[in-house]
C-alpha cells in the first residue's frame, strides 16, 4: 500500500468510530506503531484534528476541528448525501443554489458506476420537508425503483394495507402491475407515481408499503402525466382535487399582525391590513375543514367570504356547543 493509499485508509477508519487503539490501527493497516504515529502526524498537518487518547493501549480519536477538511464517504453515504441535496430546496432558506453546487461537486468526483445510480435518482419534492412517522426505507429500494423508472420497466409489487407490514399469507393477493413514472417526497414520506395497469389509472404508492417482486415486468412506453406536470398532478392528488387547487377556498380577517400569521399560513396568502390585522386566504378539502383550520390562530376573526365559509363556521359552532354539553352532562 502506498503512503497516500494508507493515509486514505487510515482516515476512513478514524471516521467510523470514536476511539482506535494504536495497535489495532497498525494491525488493520499492516504496519507498525511507528508508521501509524507518522501517518497521524501527516493527517494533522492536513487539518484533521486527531487527539491521542491515554491508556494502556494508547489510541487516537478524530475530533471536530476549526475548519472542514476533506471527508471520505462510502457508496451508500455518497448516494444518501446526493439524494438529500436534491430535496434541499424544500427546506427553503436560500439553500437551492448551494445544494446544486454541492451536488455538482460530488458528482464530478464520482466513479461512473455511482454516477449511473445517481442519475436514476431523480425526485420531485412537494411541500416543505417534514418528519412524518413512517417505516425506514432502504436506500436499495429507492435505487431499485429509480432504475425501473429510468429503464421504463414495469413492476410487479405487493402493496400492504395502511399501517400494516407486508405479509405473505398462504394465499397472497395477486401483485399490482405498475408502470413507474416518478419518485416523489413530501413531508417526510416517499411516494411512487405510476400507472396501475389493473385499475387503468395513475396512482400514488407509499414506498414504505411496497414490496417488490422479481422478476420485473416488461418494458413500456411512457404515458403522459395528466396536465403534463408531475408537481401539479401530485399536489392536486394531495388536495383531493382534479387540479392543483383546493376544492374550497376562503378568506378571513384575522385580528393578528401579519408577521404572527405568516409562519403558520402554509400555502395561504397573507395580506397585512395594518399593524394589528391581516387577511388570510387559504383552502381545504371541505368548508368545515377550512373553517376549523383558522381556529389554530386562537384570535378573533371576521369572514370576508364566501358565504359557504360563514355557514361552515356556524356548523362548527353548533357541533362544538353540542360536544361541550355532552361533556357537562358527564
């Protein structure tokens, strides 16, 4: 092993755990303790902060330094970072340009086999990043789905019922036959957008509920997404609408300053009236759901329109009053 190769190997080992006894490092690198000490000094000169630990074995620990030195990633770590960078624009805070530059930097030094896998991992991010509680999704599953999308190869998959793990009973149901189109991430969950051949319709599948069957199905010709835009089509499905618009939209005057409402407005539109009031226009699946959503601001409000929203507030008022009477009678 050349000195350069040995230094890279040493750095890789130091990044995998907090403490490495000197003799164990020497054994892993097939060198003596003196060579390990010299290599540690070389890494320190490059900016890596490596602290010697005391004790019978005499070991080393890689600590955080004042500057960020070059890092080493294995293949899965590299793909995970690249995947996270693709989803970074959903975080906001002006990260999109920096994420694109970082992704380009990583891709430039990737071996061709990794570039091939990364090119297949094209995703659409809808809505803000989230932390939805869901089962962990293996990177291999995302890569397998991405490869079938790239190769336009249909899938045979089992799709578990909500909140259940995939099971293989004595008579398992027939697998779904799907022409995969796109990977989508939204609010911390992964979805596969595809054409369900048995239902003759575009469907969204939660990736965590998918179990792929082998072999895959035949290749297919890509069908156009209704409306031609993946983001708009999936957003419309999340809204329960045929278009990327909420079925019910309304506006209220909130007796709160606009800066207190903006962080919680979601995809609504906030317009400042004065220092103490603002309007909020937003939407929901139903008028009652829309009226209830305004309650989160815990402030007096006036309905600007439409009349259906005012009627929904009246419906909720009667419903809540009835609920409170039941509580009192108990």
